[in-house]
């Protein structure tokens, strides 16, 4: 029997497993915050000899922490607004495919396998 079986079959074990995962995730988050905002000392070498240290901070970790804490503010948003109209009720399937291919090639639309997927 594996721990995955125990987790499935024993609700108390599953609950304790989730608690352990939460504690582990919080420890990882604490370490990410430390490296991002407190920094870590890295040695500075001269001719192969450690002479001093320099404090380095992780902007990348800071970005991830901000995105996680306030995704509505820091997530990557891209919006595309199109104007105009197509008289698709007057277009053949082939004309619709050609128009969709042009929009897809221009990046205005994700690829569609079948025109009927849009209807």
C-alpha cells in the first residue's frame, strides 16, 4: 500500500497530508520572501580567493510574490478590441475559412479547426 492509497482510503491521513502540504508551501513562500526582500550574501572572489560578500536580491521572486498576492493588479493582461463587421450569413464556408485564416495569421484570433466551432 502506498501513501497515495492511504490518502484515498483514510480521511484522517488525507487531512494531515493536506496540512503538511500547506506547511511546506508556507515555508517555500517564506524563503522566497527572504530571498526577494532580505537578499542573500554571495561571495566576491579575486584571483580565486573569497574577498568579501555582496547582498543580492531577487527581483524575479518579488514579481512572483506580487502577482500571487495581487493578481488583479499585477497579472499580465492583454486585451484586443476589434471593430468592424462581417456579413457571415452571406459568406460561404470557404470565404469564412479564408477570413478566419487571415485573422488567425494576424494574431487577432486563435486557430479554429472547424468553422462550425464558432457557431
